[in-house]
């Protein structure tokens, strides 16, 4: 009997597009949490540290990612944070207890040090305001301190602390996960919506051009979702530009095929909030647009068990302990590829997204204090999407067999996103083969681009062991390799995608 070959037929056409991708979907997040800041980006005395105590090895790995924005300083941390603790001479800054993570923070990094680091690594800050334990007045003071002119109280204080020129931070998050009962200062949707609207109004009185992000749901399993979004937007619609969503991905039961269907849940989450935005827009007869800022996403579950003691408070108030240090495996490469593909396909409404987080804490980059910095497995799909996933998202027509899973029925074995870079004359395709044992032959029609397409790059990630990781002692166990066998003939690209694999195929369009 002749063995059947599993096939995916895909059609791409230069005129079938979704949206211009906002580069800011490749942004990231850094919180004062565990070793993200201390011995993550900041470690005076490290052999690679610069004059500000920032690690040069980490800075280079970050720089390579070309990250547009980094959200800071939290996260749950921000909901009890006093931004004033992080300014002025370092020796005078207070040590505070961090109520979110049961640790302590000596405030050696604050908004000045963070801005200097952003300048050094070629990114920009997206700052979060404390609307948990604090309110409108501290918010306006913070924004004036960061962006205000000298010749006024806060601008002059900034100058005294070393920066005469305003930082000119354009994007501000109005609190963090205010729907979460775990949050310091958790609020109902009405309470938060009113406060967020008044805060937005006040910040706009200072500068109407700021981009403001209001909190949506912490995840789509929250009891208050999606009513939270509707109520909060009813209060704030005209005053904000983005609504923030968060989602973390986990494979606690070790069920790979279900795990790999989670991005269908992500897709529904985004689509539901998109509909809610449109509902409120219609209710208000508004011309204003609100987009989604997916400003926390990643895999997070590997470290849950080892974090319990610290989070329960049984270790006192340690400074920068190992917390949320997920060691990612090859399976997570597939998951991160699927998440990024989803953002590309939803680029009509997702205008910002932040991988959470960036260094040590559920992060693509790991460090050893005094030692090396290395790339976790998930660094790679994020890197390739950030570098080559810029342009216009293509509306691909896809036909492929599928399987029934926890988060959807008939989940296609192939997940694919396409990006057309018209200026560069290239198209990049990011594909995951979800099938555990069978290769998939991709037949991708490029005839809609005319010209003579040619394969210019093909990167593949696959591994015999789904649980394989990159560690201090084995930093290159899971890495991309050059793919083989991708050819374009008669305007059709064909390539075989190995079982459980991620790949990027780039073509020049002639
Ligand atoms: O990124 C870790 C935490 O996850 C953040 O502090 C919080 O916003 C979310 O619950």
C-alpha cells in the first residue's frame, strides 16, 4: 500500500492582507521581581557591567532582539510602588518590602537608570502607574517628573537628579491587572473605570498626545471577563488608546496536543475583546479607535512549585531571589511560535504586545550572577518574528487536516502566518507543524506576487526530546538550524515540515 503524505495547501496573495503590523507587538516587559532587574539587567561588579552597573552581556542579547518598547516597573509590583523611592542619590533610597512577591527592594534601579538602560539597548520605556495603593495625584506627579519642562517643580527635580531634558515617555499604563483579587488595591470594574478615566483626563490635561493603556482582563478565565472590558471601556472609551490583555500558557498535565491548541483560546480572547471594543464604540457613536495592548504573554508554569515557599512568606523578605525562573523546553518553542503567529494574524487590533518577561523571570534570557548570560529555547522564535515579522500581515487561505483538542475542534496541524515586506521585496512565513509523528508537506502558492520568488532563508527548530532545554552548562542544546529542501517552482513553494517543528521560510519576490 502507498503511504499517504500529509499536506497543507496555502495561498498567499499580495492583495489579501490583514493589516500593517505595528512593530510594537514585539515589545517586552521587565518588572522589579526576582532577578529580572538585580543580577538580570543590573549587576555592578559583573565583568561586563558598564559605568551604570548594567550588564553588557545581557544588553547585547536584548539589543539583538530590536525590542521597540519595554514595559516597566510592573506588573503586580507596581500596585504598591512609590516611584519617588527610585530617584535621587542611590545611597539615600529606601529599602521597601514588596508586597506583591514577598521580597525586598533597595531601589537601586529607578526611572533614571531604566531610561539610561533603554537608551543603551535601543528601546523605549512604556511606564506603568500605580493605581492600586495610590491614585491620580501620584500619577500626574510621576508623568510631570518624567516628561515635564524645567522651570516647574517636578521638571526641576528631575534636572537636579541628572536629566534636564524630559524623558518624553509616550506610553503610560493606567495600573496593572486591576481586575485581579490578588492585586494590591483591586477594584470593581466601575471603581477602576472611574479612576482610570479621571486619571486619563488629568494626564491629557498635561499632554493630550500621550498614549494611554487601560487595564482589561488578567486572563480569559476571570469571572468578570468580558463584562470587565465592557464596563471599563464604557467609563474610559474616549480617553484611552489601548486596552491591555494578559495571558500565560501552561502544560501542567503534560498533554502536548492540548497545549498546542491554546492559541485558539488566545484567538477567541482577542476576538471577543475586539467585539467588545466595537460594541462600546457603537454605543457611544464614537469615531475614536481603541486597540489591544497584549502587554503580558508567555509560558509560565515550570517554576510554580519551587516558588511556593517564598510567595507564602516562609523565607522572610529576600532581596532578588530566584523567582519565576521557568526553564523553557523545546515544546515551549512551538507554543511561543503559535502565540506570535496569532498576534500577526490579529494585527488589525493588537497594536502592542509584550513578552513577559525579558530577563530571568519567565524570560527568553537567563543569567548567572557574576557569570554567563544565555538564550533560552524561546528566545529564537521571538527573535525571528521580531527581526523578520515586520511589514503587512497576509490573509492566508489554508487547507490542512486537523485534530480535536481541549481548546478547539479540528485544530489544523499547520499553524502559519505570513508577512509581506513590500519595501524589502520579501515575504516571511512562520509555520508550526503540530503533528507529533508526521511530517507535513507545505505547498504554498506565491503566484499572487507575480515575479520570480526564491528562497533566501529557511530556519528550522525541531528536537527529538520535547523536554530539551538550554542551561548554563548546555546553552546550545535547542537552537535553530538551516533548513533543507525548500524550493520554489512554477510560483509554488514546497517544503517538508518535520513533526513537532517550528520554521521560518523567507522568499525574495523577484
Ligand atoms: O509577569 C508576572 C506577573 O503576572 C505580573 O506581575 C502580573 O501582572 C501577572 O499576574
